[in-house]
C-alpha cells in the first residue's frame, strides 16, 4: 500500500519515510502542497496521505479541501500533521476533510496505529466499492431484459439488438445467467408428439 508523505522539511520527511517503509508501506514523497495535490489526483494514487499543515504552495488543509471536492467512491484517507493543537485548529482541519489529526511532536507508535486505522478504512471502502460495482452490473443485466422485445407471432423468435431473429432461450442466455433444459409440456405433447406416435403405430398395422 502506498502512503503519500507531504512535508516541506527534509529531515521530517526522511524520518516519516523511514517509519512508513519500516511499517511495510511504500512511501511516496512530496515537498510542497502543489506536488502533493498532483500526486493525489494522478493515476494509481496513494489511498492514504500524511499531510503537513504548513507547506508552500498549498497547505495541508487546502489540499484536504481540494481533494474532497473530487467525487469518488474510494476517497483517500487524509491525516494532518501539525504543531497547532488548539480546538479551533483541530475543528478547522477536520472540517476541511481530514480524517485524522496528529499534533507534533508525535509519538511514532501512535502514528503507526493511526496509519493502521486508516489502512483498514481504505480496505473497507475498496471492498464496498467493488460490491457496489458488482450490484450495478447485476442490475444492468436485469435491465437488459426489460422493455419491449420484438417477438415473432408464429415461431416466437426474438429480434436482437443486431436485428437478427433468434430463439428465445439463446437471447435470454446471452442477457442473463439463466440456463435452460428442454422438455415437452402436456399441451404440446397432445398436439405434436401424440399424433406422430399414433401415425407410426397406424403405419405398422398389417394390411388385410
């Protein structure tokens, strides 16, 4: 799992990098807020970020706010790092979209635990997003069998999207997960099968 470290102080950035790597994550580094925002809006973006509050370009709060303006089924987990510890600052950071807030100087073990919480949240979000996608696909399959289907009055074939006439079972099988087994209903047995049997029996009777 990738973790963005956005910190303008090189020493602090390297300390966080070593801690993140030691915990088994892949650190991605940014030295200012603009670089952090670009990384977090790029393909294969980290799903968890450690953002220093005070950075050139964009500060951590502004990065949080801009990222939350982007609609997503899997939003990133954002942790603000700052020396500001007043209640007003904490409220401001959380309102901007941060998921968590750690005051400097932070305890390494506490930060690791909070990162672990963020990882679990990201994994749950990812699992939920996959489930939603699966349900949407299932709903789309159901919807393909709704509406008006052109069907022949005589042979009961269905005209598909490519204007070909096909057997009903073939059309349904292509648009759902239904499987078919063939049989003969009582009415068709009397109408089609029984006369054939009687004709065969009649043809085998000896001529007098």
